[in-house]
């Protein structure tokens, strides 16, 4: 439970950043500690017997010194050996341009600025040696550095059993949808819009008839593999495999959206024909993932 809580805190912080979050700030590392009020620190409870990598430390920066694509030099973090520093919340020039365009839209400006205010960078520090005790020692040090909210190891997670996929929508079978009163929501809007994209951060998405908009030779899948990516140890792969060897990601995707094609035995997702983007963070052998991959996928 301790590890789950730590991972949840870290992911909750990164979820404050949306695609439109952040802003273009000066790319320096200046800091006036005497006049700045920092956020409360979150201290790590990690122990050496837990399942984490001995090479990486994940650092959540204070929002007062966070900025989109802002660089933080090794001297900021302290006097200990560092092999590399990676901003897991970095965005491309195209995404920055989309942000600037959104700021021109009066309807979106307030939401965008709110995201900017809540944005916190998440930095991955790579250490030169693979040593779990060294990771814990570095975390203890980083917890004394002004401008750092929290520092945690790169924990390893494992897929839970998702159970069998349900048949065609029936309140007695797809009981979870009934609990959120999905039929009443469908009476207002079925979400029938392929321009809406939902990223599925999981074990990938398998090809399945339920994701087709129609049944037959002219079927079009709502799964967009061109936008999909595979992440290994926090790094996006140039040629990634977004298929699903476990089934967990496929079931998760089927809850979000399906093609509603009426095929026998098909599943009705909450949304109809919403575009699904597979963001694969679990491997195909032991179905484990590293937290830094999940952060990079977000």
C-alpha cells in the first residue's frame, strides 16, 4: 500500500499538466529563494526492499520555478554524480505553438492559464551507477533542496487481472456502466466524435471487431496507431509496438469507446467512435512497467 500511495502522489502531480498546460518562460535557472514561497514538501517513504530501479530518481519541481521546457542544470540539484537529466514533461515545438494559439482563444484562455498555474515539471535524474541505496541517499539529499516538492525512485508496477470482457451491453453484464447511469448520459450525447482523442496508457490495444465503426470489408478502426507510441524506461520508441499481448489495455480501451457496430457479442463502450490512442508502457513478457514511462506517456 505504501508504494501504491507514493506512485499515486507522483502521478496525481503530473496529471495537473495537460496538453495545453505550461507556458513559454525564459530558459534559465535563476531563483530568488529569499523572496519565494515554496510549496510544502512531500517526503519519500521508499525502502530498499521495494521494487524500483537503481539508476533513476524522479523529481517533482515546485510550480513556482517550473516552466514548459525549462532547463535545470546539474548544479541546481546538488554536488553528487549525475549521468543525465531528462524533462519528462517536455513538449515539442508544435505543442508549444498549439498552446500559444489556445491562449488567443478567449473561450480557452482561462482554462489554459489555470493549467499553467498548476504546472509542475517532472525531472528524471539518471545516476552513473546502478545502486538502490544510492538512489535513497540522493532522495534524502534532494529533499533538502529548495524548489523541489518531492523525489521518488522509479518504481516498477505490474498489471492486475482485468477479468473477462463482457458481452453486448446489458446492465446485468456491464454493471459498471449502469453504476454511472450511462444510459441517461447517452440520452444527451453518445460522444460520437472521432475528433475526440483518448490516450490509453496501458499494455497496448489489440485489433478487435468491437473497435470497427461498421461490420464488413469497409470497416474502419477507431484505434489510431499512427498517433500511438511505445515507451520503454521513460523513452518513446522510434518504431513502437502498440499491440496488446496481455489484454488489459484492450479491455480498458473497450470501456472508454467502441464502434457500436452492432456485431453479435460486441461490447458497447461509454463513448461511440471516440478515437483511441494506444500509449504502451507495459512490456510483453512480464507485463511490468516503470513509473517514468507512465509519466512520459502522459
